[in-house]
């Protein structure tokens, strides 16, 4: 199973019906654990608020891989954003 690395690039506040909702553009690197070679790289938007983190499933499916990789990607990205939730500030503030 490849290793998935995440890095928040930008954060913006969304004007949706739910207060304090943000969207983070997360840079994703998928790396082969054995060789250390970069397999894929891309960006995934992740919306988050006090209720949870919600990555864009359509963006996750654009990455090559099987269902197991996509599921790992989904849960790992949610865990990453949930841990960082108190810290990211919108770039426009």
C-alpha cells in the first residue's frame, strides 16, 4: 500500500448556510513505500467545520488506484484535517 502525504496550501472561508465553514486546498503526494518514488501528485479540496471534515470524493476518485486506496485516502485526509482544524486561518483574513 502506498504512503499518502498531505499539506494544506490555502484555506478560505465559505459563505454557506453553516457558520464557520472553511475549505482547504490540500496538496496530496502518493509515494511508493519501497522505492520512495512519487507515484501521483494533486490537489483535493476539503471542507471542514466544527462538525467534521469532508473531502471531495470526486477529486479523490481522479487518482489512479483501487477502491482500497481511495478508502484509505478518504479516511486519512479526514483525520489530517480534523487534527489541524483549530489552526488553519483563512488566507483572506
